[in-house]
C-alpha cells in the first residue's frame, strides 16, 4: 500500500509540474525517448564548508587556485558545521526504450560528471557515432539519463549548502528505487504525449549503473553502499589513484557563469570552464586522429556550470568499501585521460586492489580505450568504447 500511495503522490506532483512545461518526445532509429521531470524527495547529510564565495570571474579564478593549493583540505577538515538537507528536488530525466524485439529487459541508469549534463550521453552531433544512448538502444537496452541536481534542466539550489555529494547519492538511490519498483515507468507512461511504447512497460528485470567522471564517483559509492540495488556497474573515466585530479582545478580555466559567453542563469557559487579548460580536461590522444575540431566545439557548446559545494563534498564518495555488491563491474579507462591518469592510464588499474574494495563482486574487469581522453563519447572511436561496455555486459548476462 505504501508503494502505491508513493506512486500516486509522485504522479500528482508530476502532473502539477508537467502541465505547465513541455514534454520532449523523440523517435530514434532504434527506440523511443521521452523527457520529463521527476520530483524526488530526499534527505541527506550536508555541511557548511570553509570555501571561498564565487560571484565574479576574479573570484572564480581565486577559487580554482585555492582549490588546487597543496595544503587546502579536501576532507572533513574543511567542515565548519555538519547539517542536514531535506526537500523535494525536480530532476529532469530522459527515459529511452528500444524498438527491437530482442529487448533485454535491462535498464541502464547513466550518471554524468561535472562540467556537463545528461547530453554527455546523448550527443546531438553525429549521433550515430557519438550518442551512447543511441548505441544502447541499438543493443537492446532501455536507458535512463538525468541531469544531476544543479545542472541542466534540474533544480539549481544553493551551490554551497545544498548541492553536495551525499544528497546527489541519495537522489541516485531514489531514482533507482523508482526504477526497480516500476513507478519510474508509471511516471513515464503518465507524462504526455501518450505512446504505447511507454504504456506497456513493466518493471525492468535488472538495473545496471553507468557513470562518467564525477558520475563514476557517485556510481562507485552507490554500489558500495547499496550493492543489492545494482545488477552490474560500468565505471568510466575514474580510478582512485594518486593521479586522480592531480592536475588541479586551475587546469579548468574557470569563469563565473553569468559573466561567460553565453551567460548561464546561476546564483553565487557556480563556476564554468572556458573552452581551453574543456580541452584540457576532456580531450586527449593525438589531436590529429583522436578527435576533430567540431567535436571539441560541440563539447564546449554543451558544457555546464559546476557548484563548488559539490566539489568540496566529493571526498565523501571516495574509497567506500562495498562488500554488499555481488555483481560484475567494469572499469573503462580512456588511454590518455588527463584528469584521471595525468594522460596515461595504461597499467594504473590493479584488479587485486579493486577487489579489496568490492570483495564479493562476481567479476572485476579493466578495459583501456586507445587514443581517447576523459570524454570518451566525444572522440573518433567512441563506438569501439561503447562496444567494450556491451561485450562486458553480454559476458555477464546483462
């Protein structure tokens, strides 16, 4: 009864939100996608951190220098006061379902990283080569992508005290629970326009979690803390080593969003990369063969501001011990990932060490995608990386 009441309440909230806003509905070659908002009720630990304010370009650059200074604490030492945050947060999602009769009945939940929103997974530029969403549909998977809190079309609350890692982890948990109990599909069916593809959906038989960069921080922490809720995980562009984020936030070349071009509607506490920062972080390999100027332009065009409280609290997601995770996990590392590996990921992943983090995982595999940087879909051989994921999932019955 409780789950029924929850679903009814969510449907009522969804109707109130979507009656005044448009629903994006799109036909794909291999599936159908629908975008809508989900009101997510979440409560999580939070904190007031001793971090600089950011209200202009000078303060944005000063924040980056402060953040990259070697004696700046990125731990509980930066906490002034522990607090709790609670509320209903509107999260913009896209649910896509495949057309194929060989649908796998597996739902992938993909979490993007910082500096982007869910469009990271669904490139509008040469989509057949660079959209992971389209590739997943072609392979028979349903896939849920979403704009994390503070990003894209989701709510953008206070960047210092609300948009923090523990709350984002709880939002991922709530979205997963909604997917597993079927209420996510009920919400998709209820949001207009009505389509039979969404009316006939049942609960997915399995849920796979997929992350990129900070989204992999969240995915790693999720499977560590809520292992029984995941049937498998793909960790891309993330590995916990001494080189992770070693280049520092000054390499991002940040600006204050409202002063950048184009301007972004953000309150105090958000920073956004300049184009050179996007190239520094997300692109790698031989620039003559790894990516094109058009891909870099597209990667810069879809960038998003980042809340500084999210970065101050990121340490909560690192190194979580996950004995409850009893499913397979793949680490997919771009060969020339500058942010994670200082430009060379070969030989850095130690499966024995990873197994100590997830001691009951049924499989732990590491794959290297050649001649690519941090943003794997925005490189020329993106489809080969997609196939590495699908091959891993297929080997493990997903």
